[in-house]
């Protein structure tokens, strides 16, 4: 895709910020390494983490996100398009943008996630809650802990 991180989609925005007890380098790897990704989010994935490279992530049963990496700037920034695979999706693949910024904070890192281009307030609220759930798991995994089985592995709560 010819998208860049400067072309921010219109729509609603979900934002989350979390302080993680790990270096930016460590946290960054959880966005570009398939095995590390699956420690905090998803049940199956494939990724090509370079600008223009695609990814496909089974987040929960029946919920598959598809997109492509827009910018990969280790260890401080990664962005990728986001959308749900499936006919009739209100957020089709490539229609929104996720930007992750990693700023050192002593021995820890402040992770800021901004998901723009969400079509409705309801979509924003759902993604805001989803990102909170998964970033809490990332904080544990990146700090060297085990977040345990994902309670959403059988399907997200409604």
C-alpha cells in the first residue's frame, strides 16, 4: 500500500498509554516478532515487519485483522494499517491506522498507542477496550512475566 504515517485517516481515535518495565528495544520486538506477538495478543499470526509488508493476526476466534506495516523505526516507532477481515466489516482491512510510540522513562518505557480512522464512537469504544486488554498483557510479557492464557481466547466479551 502507498500509505504513510502522515496520512492519518479521518474518524474516531482510540488512545492508550501505559508504562512498561522494559526497554523500548524489548517492547518493540513484541510488535515485529510473531512468537512474541502471540505471547500477548492473538492465537495465530503471520507478519512481514517492513514498510509495505503485510500481517494477518487471528486476535480472537472469528476476529482476524489484516493490514500492512507503514513505518518501522526501531526501537521508537511502528505503525500499521488495521482492519477486520470478513465480508461486510464496518472496518475493512487497511481502513484505520495504529501508531505505537515508545519513549524511554528511566528503566522503563512509556508506550503510547493511537488508533485512528475508526468509523463510529462504538467502534472507538470497542477498540479502546480491546487495546487496554491487550496492552495490559503486553506490559506483563515485555517485563519478562507470563500473562497467562488470554481469557478472550475463546472469544471477546460482549
